[in-house]
C-alpha cells in the first residue's frame, strides 16, 4: 500500500514539473522507470521493510526536485532575446551650409577629420571660439563639441578614439578622450595648482599616457610658479594628465634649445631643437624620457649655416622639427636661417638620420614654412605657398609638380593625404588671409571648399 502511495505521489510530482518545464517528461519517465525496476527487484528479492521503502522514496523525490530546481535556474539564465540597455541620446551631426574660416585642422582618413571653427566676425586670435567640429563622412555633416579653449591639440588614435589637449594662456589645462568618435568625452581638468604646460608642449600616446616638455622655449608652471629650465625637463602622466611626474632632463647643450616632443611608443621619443650655432640636432630617448642623448645630424648640401645674431626663432637659427614615423622608417624637416629646407630619413626607428635632400621649392609668403605632409615613408607632399603642390614617391629623390586648381581668390596652404586620391587641406583667402577647409578627390588636381554648420 505504501509503495503505491509513493508511486502516485511521484507521478503527481512529475506531472506538476511537466507543466512548468516541457523537458520534464523525460525526467518523469526516468524516475518512474527507476521506481518500477526498484519495486520489482525488491519484491523478487524479498526487499526491505516498509520504513526503508519510505526512506528510499523520499530520497528519490528529493533528487527529482533538485534536478527540477537546476533546470529552473538554467532557464532563468538562458538568453531569451536582445534586451539592450537604454542609451542616452547622442547629438546629431549637422550638414554644412556655409563657408567658414578655420584655425587648426586634424584630418585622419578620407571620412574622418576635425577642425577648429571660427565665427567670421570674431578676431583670428580665437580660432576655436565655435569649438572643434568633427566629421565622419568626408565633410558632409559635422558633430559639434564644447572643446573651445584658446589652444587645442587633437590626436586621432583611430576613427573612434580621439585625445584632445586644451589650454589657455596662463590658465588651467584639461584633457579629453572619446571612444565613440567624439559624441561623448571623458574630461580630466587640472587645478590651478597643478602643473601647467605651454600649448604644444604635450604629447599623448593614447588616452592615458602622455609626456610634457618644460624648457626655455616652452616654459611651464610647477609648484605654483613658472620656470623655464635649461636643460629641459620632461614630465610623464599615466592617468590622462591628472597627475604628472618629472622623469628626466635633456643633456646640457650651449646651443640646442628644446622645442617640442613626440613618442612612437612608451620608450622611444624625440625632442625637436632650435640650434644657435647652425648645426641641426635631435634629442632621442629609449627609456620613456628618463634619459636623453643629443644626436648631431649630418650636414646638408652646402654645409651648416649660422647667422651669429640674437635668436629670432627659425629666422636666424637652425630649426629641427619633430619626425613623422612609419614603423622603423621616418622623415624629419630641417630649416636653415637662409630659408633653405632639407629632409632627412631614418630606417632604424630614429636612432640615426641620413640622406639630407633639399625641398623642390623655396618658401614664399604667406607661409612661414613649407607644409610637408608625409603619407608614408616614401610618399610626401609639399606646399610652398604659391599654389604650387609637389609630390615625391621615392623619399625625396625626385619630385613632381601637381598644378592644383582652387576656387578663385584662394591659395593652397596645406594638404593632408589620407590614402588614394583623397586629400584634405586648407586654402588662404586673398582678401583677409583667413583659412578655409578644402578637399580634393583627384589627387590634388582640383579642390573644392568644404561647408560647415553656421550654428
């Protein structure tokens, strides 16, 4: 009698599980079969007394309930379809409707670019008064940002990751990083008491790691006071500029003054120089800026020239600019006070530089220096300021001139090759000298003005 009651209860429990869990019919059959077999065996062998049967049945029921609970948990954790979390609404990209003057520009690919837009009626000293504008569709539409301090530097890590350094003369600095193409930003603001560096004196390798330079040419504020140390001092941050640590100084030099710095990775870095004795030099580090050695460049054709006068920047000193690196290969630009410009190349990551070659044309007004834009280690573009555009595809051994055609009243000022026949650039208006963004889709032969939003 007791055995029959147990079987009935098991059958009822299995049916209940079957209602909640469709797969339970298999479990039910297994349990009932197990009970039936056990009952026949017990009867055949003269099984245990009824108390033992009750204990056995209870154990089987407990086992069944445990399996059912496991099935319930598994089902509750199983995916049942996409349920994305709500996302905050993103600002829309706005089509360009007007020709607007700009300040600095930073173009990354045929689709991606950024620039500082200026209201036409404001002074040219406020190049980012309307904020940085970003495009991801080749200049058709633009995303507005609140990045609008006096001095702004934008660095593209890829088409979605952007790092920005903002500063204003003598005031606070802030660092911004975006991981979604400029829609949202993580901001790090430095307090007035924190270190403050001159515009252009910082370089960020990624959204977290960066370096800053403090030198006679690039004074900085540290410890509440401004100073211009010589030899130059290098600072390092690993938290997006929130904290800076002095990591090293350049070697002493009576002639080479540090101008700016850049890094190719966490170890190899460079500092450009202003050289009073006319000899071009470059500071190089292999340990993240802790130690530096001063590298003398080989003399260009005609030898080094020295003005022997009071320093007036590159007007009477030799200027060595920061290199553009492409893996182990790279190119840098050197200006002598006479107005002659030379390129140098490296094939060992910047440890040595060779092959000084003159640019194809001297610089003319309104450019103070030629605009050299390397697309890679072999393919370089040069603008000389009189609408003359040159290109080399053999690292400066030979040059070809491209007769660029611009809208009437504009002169080509800069180019940015981004692959294929697509180039971005800027053009100078003949009336007031303002700069405007332009674009070419035929390798620089013809150019059109890019329109920007007016609000």
